[in-house]
C-alpha cells in the first residue's frame, strides 16, 4: 500500500530563496569560473610570489647536457659534495673523516700505524681499526679558541650584567675537548685513567695531556679550601671499609681522636682501637 504524496493546498505560493542566498551562489559560481579560466582561455589567476627563491638541481640542464656536461648541475653554478668538502678541509690543513691528508702521508707526519707495506704494495689497514681528526693544525685551532674565550660582544655585556645582579656569569666559553691525537697506546694507560703519575713514567710519553688547559674547570680554581679533608679522616674511612681476612691481623683504628672527625657534617661514632674485624663508621657503606 503506497501513500500518495501530499499536494500543496490550493492558492499556496512556492518557497523562494532570499536575496542573500542568491548572492552567495553567484559569488561561488564566479569564483569557480575564475579558477577554471586558465583551463579554457589561458588566463592565469594571481598567485603570490614565493618568499624564497628555490635553487637546487637543474635536471633540464643535465638532460640537455648544457655546457657539454651532463653530470650534476645546480642553479648556483657549483656543488660542494663530500669530495669537495674533503678537498676544502685538506687545503686548510684539517683532516676529514679522521683520516690523514695526502700531504701528511707524503711527509710522514702523525701517520704511524695507518699504512702498511707488503712488498711493493701499500695498504691503509690502520684506517680500518681507528683514526683521529687531530693534527697540529687542529690543535692550533683549539689553543686559539681557548685563548680567545668568549668573543661575542652581546654575551660579554650580558655577563657583566649578570655578575653585578646575580654574582655569576650566564655564558661560558666554548668547550674544547682534551683529545690531542698523540696517544701512543691503543687503550688509555693506568695513569691516564686515574690522573695520577707520581713517578712520571707515562706522562709526556704514552700519555700526553692537552696544553690548552681545561676551560670548564677554570672557574673552580681558588674556590676549594686546601686540606679540607684531612689525612686522618681519609685513613679512618679507608680502614673502616677494609675486609679483614682471618689470617691477617685486624687493622689498628684511630682511638680517642675519632669522635673529633666528621662524616657528612656529623661527628663520627666512637670506635674502639682493639681488634674485631671491620669496625664502625662508614664500614657498612663499603662492604
């Protein structure tokens, strides 16, 4: 059973669109025609010019072989690739990819272990296992950076303001690493690991320190009290942390003067000087 649609009553007027709706449809139609105009009459709509001129590969120049060259061409007229950058670095005396320059190989400067010779043939086996970007030219640059310090006038001015207002500077000089490329061993020596070489057995021979100092710790020089931790305090803490086998006699700990020493700002507990393995104090921390 289908119901017939309702018919409008006799004398009723059909609904009409408002003038605003008709104006909106007219504007939309005009905009569409303007956008489609280039497809029909060849008129281009106004487009904003790019903010930055695009420069890069010129594929059309490569295809046509402009200038008799079908290799890489750019709008700028030059291209600095990896080979070009290596050439630029070597011309200034710097290494690229931590590999010695051609001149360094020819003159034998700081190339020990890099090249091996078997009969008339030479191989750079050393470059497979290691390398360094340090050479005399780079060490000179590091010394120059450390000596110059902070050079930006705005940062220097702001540092003066911070010193007056807060008592410290805001900007620090650029960090300069301590590598020199002059190490004579594959791994760091014991003196280099610990920083101690009382007999000067390794310092200056196998372990060569940088001669441009340590810029980031310069600000701490003169801020520490010499002898703040006494030798007696160090010996006390060392003894309380010992593990004493039964075959060895127990260590002799300090006696009456122990309560006078301080650990972490507090007085240390009294410890009897007679045996008994271990003792008190910081022994629990070191076991």
